[in-house]
C-alpha cells in the first residue's frame, strides 16, 4: 500500500471509530497488508484486496477470551 493510501485509511478509521490514537502502519514485508494500532497496542490486520479492477480493504481482528476478562 502506498503512503497516501495508508494515510487515507488511517483518517477514515480514526473518524469511524472515534479513536484519535489509531495508527495504520505499513507491514514492511507485505505490500498488500498493514497493521492497526491504538496507543501502540496492536489491534488488527488490514488487507488490501484487488479483484476484477476493484479494490477493497478488509480488517481482521482476533479477540482472545483472556482479553475479555474484566470487560
């Protein structure tokens, strides 16, 4: 993903989730993947998928049962 693309995605996600500390960081080894962090905590993976000339982005977030303790 390009720097412009990452910046646009970060802006969109910050606005959508109301999280000013959300960061979208490039994954250096994969051009079609980035990582999402909130306050320096990894929260999700972001994938760029291009098919038939159309581009979409998918967010994959794993929530472990131990993360839910005290919630």
